C-alpha cells in the first residue's frame, strides 16, 4: 500500500511538472510587442521627419501625420487579426484537444484581450 501511495505521489508530481513546463512555454514573459521592432523604429523615424518638417510646411506635416497614423492603424489591425487567427488554430483543430490545452488557449486569449484594451 505504501508503494502505491508513493507511486501516485511521484505520478502527480510528474504531471504537475509537465503542466508547469507547458504553461511556462505557452506563456511568453511579459506582453509581446504588437509590431516587430524594425517596423516600430521605421514608424518613429517617419514621425520624427513629419514633426521636423512642421516648421516649414505645417499643412503638409498634418496631412502626412494623418497618413502615418492611418498606416500604423492598418498595420496594428493586421497584426491583431493574424495573432487572433493563430490562437484560433491552436484550439479549433480536432476534437481531441485536452482541457489543459484549452486552459492555455484561454490564458493566451486573456493576454491578447488585455493588449487590445491597453491601447
């Protein structure tokens, strides 16, 4: 009986370790950037150029700012659409998905939703 209890404890500990590793692997540390850093840097450079040009051409700068904001908004919308599609693929394929996989998917959706609302 004692060996059976010890075996169950080892099995429970092993399962808990697998769950912890899956959770850690599935959850990246901190919020993931919405856009690649190179893209963000380019947008910031474009903004700096627009802002500098305001002195000589204020109307043109405002027009360019509007276009840049529209472009950034489109890029963000595309990034969110792609990320949501990737999340959906993780849980929607097949009927044999485990509750643990669904729990991890829900955590990822929670992170995604928080990023949407933090904008």
